[in-house]
């Protein structure tokens, strides 16, 4: 589980880091991305912690993580990079949800992905 989550984070970070950044990106978008990225990192740390409260993990996985990813992380990363698509980000998001739910044995009520868009 840890390897999959870390691999996903490294892949996403490399993808963002390797992209040519637009010349006129506003500093506020960069700050928003960094804040969203930190929130997601904190969520992933909690989900990866075997001693974490299962109710809190379920809350993060079912509610908080999807909300931050779709409402904060995705819009900013799409503004910062040229080659990342909404579809690819949603695939990464769904892959993480599936693997995490299986490893934590959590049951999450699925929501339509376009609810946040």
C-alpha cells in the first residue's frame, strides 16, 4: 500500500515538475497549488498510518480527500501545467481510491465525479 501511494505521489510530482510552466502564471495559483498539495500529503499520511482512527480515515477517504482533490488540487494543477488533462487526473484519483479502499477495507459510497465540477 505504501509503495503504491508513494509511487502515485512521486509520479504526480514528477509530472508537474517536468512540465513547462506557463510564463505568466499568477503567484496566487502557485500558492493555492502548494496548499492543496500539502493537504493531500497530510491526507495520504493519515491513510497510510496503521494506527490512525478508522473513522477518521473513512472521513478523509470518502469526503475530505475527494473534495480537496477535485475542488482545489485539480483546478490549480490544470492551470499550472500544459500536458495534464482532467481525465488523467481523475484516473489517478480513482486509482488511489480503489487501492486505498481495498487496503484499508473501507466501504465508501461513490459519488459522480462531475459533482465537483
